[in-house]
C-alpha cells in the first residue's frame, strides 16, 4: 500500500451524488399545484360531468407535464456495464463498479458506483453532467483538473470534438431538433385545451392529433443517431452501446394517447356533434335559449284605443304614374 492507498491527495473530493433533477422536481410541483387548483372546482360541477372533468384534467395535465419534462430528462438513451476498471490516473488501484451512460436532449450523465460503494477508504458514487450548451472541450478539461475517475473521463472524451466517434455531432443536433419539436407539441397542447373550452371541438381534436404528430417528430429526430455507426464503449474487459430508454418509450406512449384522444374527438364530432358538445359543456346556453317557451301573451287594450292601423300602400303599376 502506498501513501493514501494509491489515491493521490491533490484530487479534490467528489461532489454529492445526484439524487433527483431539480428541474424535473420543479415541473412536477408546478403541474401538481395546477391540478389541485383545478380539482378544487369539481364540487361545483353536478352530475356525471364531474367525473368526466376529473379525468379530463388529470389526463390533460399528465400530457402537458410529460411533454415539458421530456426536454430535461437524461434517459432518452442509456447504457450500463459492471466491470473492473482503473480508478484514477497515476494510480494502480482497480475497482469493481457499475458504469452508466445516460443521454438526454441537452447533454449526458455519466455515473460510477462502486461495488461496494466504499473502496480504498473513499465513497465511489459519482454522477457527472456534461451539457451541450457548454463547450465540451472546456468541460472535459475541467473534469481532468478535478481528477474525475478514469471511466468517467473515458466516456466524456468520446463526446469531445476531437473524438473520432463524432458522437457530439450526432447527439447534439438530434437532441436540438427533438427539443424544438417537443416545445411545438407543447404549444399545440395548450391550443387544444383552449379550443376544448370553446364550441369548436373539432379543431381541438385536430390540435391533439398535431400534438401527437410533433411528439413523433421528436422521436424520429432523436432516432437519427441510431442510423449511423454506433461507437462502442470499452472499459476494462467489458463493452456497451447506448439504446433507447424510458423517456423515449414514455414519449411514444404519450404520442399514442394524444392520437387516440384526437381521433375519438374528431370521430364523435362528426357522428354525434350535440353529444360531444354536451360532454364538454360548450354551446349549452344557446340550446337552452332555443328551448324556452314563453306561453300566451296578452295585449292591454288601454294602450291601443284610438290607434288606427292604416294598410301599407301598394305599389302602383308603371303605366298609372
């Protein structure tokens, strides 16, 4: 054993391991507050409409929250492996650890967790974020200066501009277009909710279909990275490649849900337009006004005494003028 158990003392201590994204937590809390506020009006709704409004609020806010959250998740694609690898530079220490790569639309997360977590009198539990907004060369140099473990540096190096894999170009541009189409889907979702409260239910259904279309466009944009030769990550004796993960499949499920809702609304609007308007509680006032019966009316003879009604003059033929 050498000084500091082969771990050189000039390396700073690692940061606290990542637990939960503050951005995702903020998004969840905002949509929960909105949901609670809207659900508070349910006691004022009578009959079966109360149950429909409850499901409508929950499903609609779920779709909106998912669309916004997908922009900030870091698990559109993932890869992981458990292997033995050298811990840090200038050291012969070898650790057994779980190494993970998590790809999002704005960057990557590289995780390193030891088996066991405490090895060489040190807690091995890292989660390092590398964002596309920053210059990857500068971020990588900063990681070198902080003395991050070799597995994290190896994966981060694959996403630099000088790497022959060219992963930075594939993931950064595909993520940029995927994020843009997701924000467009969010705008379509907002328009759909506005139109659902107006007597234009058909166009609300069209906007839900448009929301689904832009979600699928974002998935197609991100999928372009799978159409190029994949870069294989080799650490120790193990290797791995990134594959689709939870956020990608959640986007697919949300897009299918929006498609089903949009198609059902459009279909019912053509088949039973009165019923669909009644379900969404729109255009009800005009229908009630048409059904009002005013009964018999009576004329006060006092006000019409002495009033003579002269007949309307008739138009004379042209030859009598």
